[in-house]
C-alpha cells in the first residue's frame, strides 16, 4: 500500500469541499509544471554537454571531451532530486484525481468491510 494514505493531509483531502479540492489540484498542477520546466532545462543542459563532448571527441580533443563528459555526469546527478520531486508530484496529482472521483474509499476501509 502507498504510505501516503496514512498522512493526514491526504486523508483530509476527501473531506474537503469541491472548491478547496480544486484549489489543491491547481496548486499541484502549478508545482508540477514548474518542476517539469526545471527538469526540462536541466536535461537540455545535460544534452548540450553530451553533444559538445561528442563534437570535441570527433575533433580529437580528448581532454576537453572528458571535461564535457564530467559536466554531463554532474548535470545528470544534479537532475536526480528534481526528477524525484517531479515523480512524487506526478503521483500525488494522479492520486488526487482518483480521490476526487465519486465513491472513492481508502483501501484500508475496503479491507475492513
């Protein structure tokens, strides 16, 4: 089971009015798009480093190519926390969509029935 079900914020979401649920979803959508933008930017920078390394290597400049490969690695490593946050927000966004559906019940309540 997803551990999010035990948090009070997730559990209280179902009890919110439709207007407040929509506000929460809007906030999640905004955070999602911001994180996607940052992630796209980081990946674009990493892609540029990889292309530059390839170009330098094809010109025989191995030392400079190694530096660009290291820059590429650093960009990828720096992108990992952004990617983790993006995935978490995406999952939360989808969870909120499911929880907004008519007749939604938490899995632990269903097992008690």
